C-alpha cells in the first residue's frame, strides 16, 4: 500500500490533513502545535497518534475537564 499512513505515527501536517479530510473546519498546524504545548501526548519521535490525540481532546473538553 503505497499511500497508506500509520494512524499511530502521524506528523503534524499529516494529522492536520487527515482531520481536515474528516471534516474539521478549525484544525491548523498552529492549533495542533498549541495542543502539543498544552500537553497532548506525542511519540518519542515527535509524531502523533490519532487515537491518543482524540482521547486527549475528549479529556480536555469533556464535562470533567479541569477549567483554569
């Protein structure tokens, strides 16, 4: 599969592209970088897991999210 991507090891541009194709109207590289700086988990090589990112978003924005 020449054009396959690994959902557990996406670069920032790949993640943004994937989420835009899935319908996100607000995702940007800058926004994703801000999420990483705010604590979104990243792999040792700096890539992101789609699953970990979605879980982190749910934790951060859900009804039990800590509000500062």
